[in-house]
């Protein structure tokens, strides 16, 4: 990826056209291929950099998720005039993805915090990169301020963990808890602070307040990246911490905390999404609810729950990237990001309307799409672990969510278009990225075994 950065910096802005995005996407794809050829994890996890990084199957799976999502983001950004000729945007994308890869493999709280900041700081720049647009600058500033606050809370929690345990290595901390060498009450307070920081990163209620404004004001390809890859990175680090500490003390306290976050996120996201007129804000609140569904899997305190959460992240990533790609494209063609801009889309662009339908139904948990099995698995894990009431809350919220998803479909297929001019897609690379996402959404809903096998393999690595 260093070579990608060098090439990017050498390209002149006035001659870049779509070259920057293509080079960056190519670099990410090359990294994926290289990882499969030369960096497959061994049977026994490897520890490097003074045991601060752990290379296992979980690290590998999450890194592939991040690289794939970043490659699609680079492809979709090629159609956005405001950022496709900005070398700094693609540099920030590379640096942020690097930080997320480190987050997934961190086994030491110092390395974890440094990785989080490496991933987050470029995101602040990306959110506010459209410096001539007030909303984008506001989004970047809000994200920076709230992100700094959450990082401060998290690092305070980390400092307490170190103070109580005398070590920064996660697995040594867990051993101290098992041996009753670490006061569990102190660790609970520390983990609550750490959970608050992670709740911000994954936009879970009640730490979601930054998401709607930042999602609306950021360039649409950045919004897609924030809502998927960035969220997956937060969950990757959170799952590793919970897998270690859950097994160290039985997990009862953490289950209750995470279940509370899940319920708050599902109801907050779904209920506030209903009256939204701006589709990016609607999807922002939907993203908060989706975080709640994933937290249901984590609250179940089982290998099935963690595997289901990882499967959910994979299905959610391709679904939301496709939706934001469509939202951005329609917004550029119509000059509006309101739901009303999609009026009569089925008549102006039947293929794009079908793509939007697939994405929205997948988010709503309707078969035969990936989102259906994702919800089925996390709710099933909750029931199996004795948290049936949490699964029922999830089902109720899924029904609520269907209301505003179907509202968009009604606008597309029933309402008359403001203009009758056909909307033609003239960006073949963008179209390839969209089709790839949609194919994966359908395949993950039809062929479950290999995808769930991947998520289960990742869970074993922890």
C-alpha cells in the first residue's frame, strides 16, 4: 500500500479523472490476493511486535472485510467529482484501513488505542473533505470533537484496566481475572468506560448522536465507508475484548450491558428513522438499529452469537455499500438527497430501482437475501442462550424497520416521477462494484454454509 500512496501523490489533480480511485482500489485488491497467497493464518496464532499483535483466523477474516470494503469505497468514489481528484482522500482511505487492520489484530490495549486513532483521524479528514460545503465541514468538525471525547473516555478506561491488573496485554488481564488477582469490581468500571468508547465507534445508542449529522454531511462514499467498514472495525476490536473477558469472568455483567445497548439502539434507530425525509439521515438511523441487531449476537455470550455477529457484519457491509452507492448516484443526478428524489425511479431506471429494492429488503430481513439469515442467526443465538426476550425485541424492531424501508419502495414504484427523462448509468466501473455487492447480498441469502463457515472460523481464532 506504500507504493499506492507514492503513485497517488505523483498524479496531478487536473489530469486524474478516475485514475486515483482505480489505483487505490487496485492496491486493495492486490493486498487481498497477496494475503490469500502469502499470509494465511497458521493453526496456532502468531504473536508479533512484542506480543502486541495477534495473527489468527479472526484477524485474517476482518482484514479481508476491511480491504474489500475499502476497495469498493474507492470504486464508488470515482463518480464523485468533489473527491475523485483529491489525492489526500485516497491517502486517508489507505491510512484508515491500515488502522482498522491493526484494530482487528491488537492483543494489547496500548496497541489497540493507537490503532483506533490511526483509523479514526483519517476519517475526520474524509468526512470534512468537501471544504466548500458547509455541511461537510460541519460533519468533519462534529465527528472530530465527539470522536476525541469518546477516545478520552476509552483511554481512561484502559488506564484503569492497567492500574488494576498491572499489565496491558489482554490475555494476561484475563488470566489475572480468572486467578482472582484483579479486582472484578474495578475491571467492571473500566470496561463500562471502554464499552462507552466502542459504542461511539459503532454508533450504538445512546452514543449515536454524532451519526445522523455526520452521515448526512459527508460525501456519500465516505458515509458508506463510515457505516460499514468503520463499524466493522469497531466490532472487530470489541468482539476480541469480549471474547477474552467473557470467558474470564462468566460474562453475566457484560451480557446485561450489551443487551441494554442493543435494545436502546434498535428502538432509537428504528423509531427516529420513520419521520426522516433525507434518505442519508434515514439510513444513518437505520445503521444505529443495525448495530443493535449485531449487539444481540454479542449479548448471547456464545460462539454461535459471535459467529452470527460476524456473518451479520459481512451481509450488512455489502448491502449498505450498495445502498449508499445508489443514494449518491441518484443524488448527483437529481440534485437532491430527499426520499422524494426517488419518486418514479422504477420508470426512470428500472435496474437501479431493483437494486435499491434488494438492498432495502435485505436490511429489513426479508428472504432470500443475506440480511434475512443474518437476523435469523443472531436472534437464534439469543434464544439458544436463554435471551428469548431480546430476540423478541429484535423481531418487533425488524417489523418497525420494514415500515420506512417499504416507504422508500412505495415512492420508487408507486409515485410518479417529477421528470420522465431516463437515468442512464455511464460509469461501468461503478456499475461493476454495485453488481458485485448485489450478487453477494443474494448469494449470502441463498447459500449460507460457506459464509457462516467463514464467520465460525473467525470466531475459533479468538
